């Protein structure tokens, strides 16, 4: 036997083994499925729905209950007489086919049977639930009826006992109770007729209505209490209090209290109508609005009542404060008028003081008017209180402003004396600067110094002239003195620069004589001498000769300069 034949035989044997194994596995799997289907069929049969139907038939159901029974009876009969037998037949065929290894036919029948049994099982479960509910509905309805009728009677008894607590809402409450009474009769009749489903719906309605009424009753009692007790007491109290306050010469212009009370009574009538109609949410909202209106009236009266002691206690104090500020205002105006004759008040102090005096006088007139209103019984105490508090704040501000102005103008005399002293000081300083240059015996002064000197002298003369006038402007003079001070310092620095430059020129010229035979030094000396003697440009002369010797002997000028300033500082320190 060749190797090829051997391979073919082995392949055939393996194929046979695989096929046999597949058939065995499929057979066992389908046998398990068949057993599961048998168990579901047995479970459906054990539900014994036919017994529930017999018991329900004996209950003589009617109406919605009877319709429900007939609907599900028809479903049961169709499943038990047609679908379930068909499924049992398919399962039996599949079992025979699976045993004889007609596996694919068995598989097809198993699938069909599974689809039928699945639907029949779901229908059976739903049918059992409906039948159970129908069987228990009568017992449940009776228990619910007994519990509800007990609560109903207790509630009705409580309403009758506390009928005065509900006011105009009692009639509508009685209507709702009567409606519930009719619903109880309807539920009882439906149960006796066998329509337990409809009876259950009516009982559910009674339960909701009863709960709603139980929740509403406390709110209705509270609403009635507010309308007939709280609000009425408050309005009577407001009316009496207002009349007493008027007799005690209180005067209220913000609102007409009695008219507002009448308007609130109209709103109370609207609230009473809402109570009669059992419109709970609208009633609560309306009562809140009325409460706020009443609180507003209390606030108005309370504000006037509290304001009166303040006005009476501070009446004399206000007069004293205003009078004192009037005197102070008048004195300040007179003082500023006198000062204005000698000094220019550049910030409008006099005009401002007159405005403040007028403001204080206006307060005095306003105070007089308010006192007269109180005397005539037409003074609104809260308005007067607000007015006086504002006056007190403003009087404090005015007093502060007037003191500031008085202090500012008091400083004008001192400022004038300081200005005169400053001018004299500046004159001395300028004279000293000029004499310093004269003592140095220089050929002449640079043009820039002459101009600066002339400027400072003119500025000092101008301010001296201003200070000698009958009416002077100290602010402008102060600004000019600051400028003069800066210019004097500049003049001093320029004089120092001239003297230092001239001294350094002479020192450097003497030092340069060491190199006088060199042409560059010779030319530099001649040029520097011309700048020094003819142009009076001492700084320029120093630059020329310093540059020349630095080229010949680097660092030499710096040594000369350092030595000069070191010696100069030493002499100044000793002095």
C-alpha cells in the first residue's frame, strides 16, 4: 500500500471521527434544550389558570372587571387549546428526531417550539397576575373602604366640632365632604355589582381627595384666623393709634393712614372670597401682601413716634449750634474783608465764606419754619429729624472749612514777614557774590554771569516792589521767591566756576612754562591768554591750556586740579 493511499485512509478515518463527534455533541445539546422546554411546559400547566377562572366566574364580576376577565380568559383558552398543544407536539417530534439522529429536523422543531412556548409562558404569567389581582381586589377594596370611611368620619366630625375656625370656607369644605360621601356610595355599589376594578379607581380618588382636604384644613384655619382676627386687630390698633397721635399733634403727610386702612379692608374682602373658594395658594399670597401693607403702616407710625423725642430733645441744641455757626460765619467774612484790603485772596476765600454764611443763614430760616410747623401741629417729626441730622453733618463740615480758611489767611502775615526777610537775605547773598568776584581782580566778568546777575537783581527788585504795595498777592510772591532762591544758587555756582577756572588757568599756565620752548605749548598759552584777558572766557582758557599740557605730559592737569581742590577744601574746613 502506497503512502498516498495510507494518507487517504487516515484522512477518511479522522473525518468520520469528527462527524461522529459533532453528531454526538449536537445530540446532547438538543436533548438538553428539549428537557428545558418540557420543564417550561410543565411550569405553565402547574399554574392551573383554569381554577382561577372557575373562582372568578363564581364572583359574578361586572363592568370593567368582567371585561378584563373575558379578555384574559380568551388569551388563556387560545394558548391552552391551540398554541400549547402545538408546542408539545413539536417537542415530541424533536425528541424522536434527536433520538434517531435526524438532528437538523430536530433543531428546526426545537426552534419553533421555543418561540411558541416563550410567548405562551409570558402570556400565562401576565394572565396569572391579572387573575390574582381580580381575586384579591374585592378583599383589598373592602379593607381600603373600611380604612377610608373611618378617616372620613373622623375628619367630618373634627370639621363640625371646629366649624367656627373655618369661617366662610366651611360651606365649600362641606361640599367636598358630601362629594366624598357620594364617592363612598359609588364604590360600595360597584363592589356589590362585582366591578372591583372600577371600585378600586373610585377608592383611589377618595384617598387622594381625603389627603388633600386633610392638608388644606390647617391652611384654611390659619387663613381664616389671619383674616378675621389678626388683620382686624391690627387695623383697629392702627386706627386708634393714628387718631391718638393726631390728637397729640403728630402730623403725617407721607400717606393717609385711614384711607390706607380702608384699602386694606377691600383687600381683606378679596382674601375672604379666596378662602370661600378654597383657593389656598392665592389666599396665602394675598394674606402675605396684606401683612406687608399693614407692616408698612406700622413703620410709618413708628417712625413718627420715635422721631418726636429726638426733635424735642435736640430743639434747643440745634438753635444753639446754628446761632454759634452764624456768629462764626459772620466773623470770618468780616475778617476776610479786612485781610482782602491788604492781601489778594487768590482762592476765592472771601466769596466762599459768604456762600457758607448764606448756607448757615438758610439753615436758620429752615429751622425757624420747622419750629413753627411743630407749634402749629403740622410738623412731620421724621422729616424734621432727617433735616436736622443733615444740618448737623453739614454744620460740622462748614465749621471745618471755615477753620481751615481762617488758619490759611492767618498765615499771610507770617508769609509777608518771611518774604521780606528772604528778600533781604537774597540781596546780601548777591552782594557777597559780586564782592567775591571784585576781590579776585579778574579782567572782567563773562557775559552769561552778567546776564544772570542782572536777572537776579531785577527779580529781587520786582518782589521788593510787590511787597511794598498796599494790596499784595502772597501766593504769587511765594512762587517768585522760590524762583529767586533757585536763581541765586545758580549765580553762586556760576561765580564759583569763574573763580575756580581762573585760578586753575593761572596754575596751569605756570606749570606749562616747563614746556614753553615747545611750539604747541607756546600757541596754547597765547590763545588761553587771549580767552582769559579779552573774552573773559575762563573756562575756555582752562580747556585750551589743560588740553595742551595733557598731550605733552598725560595726567599732569588732573594732578594740578586734584591738588587745587584738595587745598581749597582744607582751607574751607579750617575756616
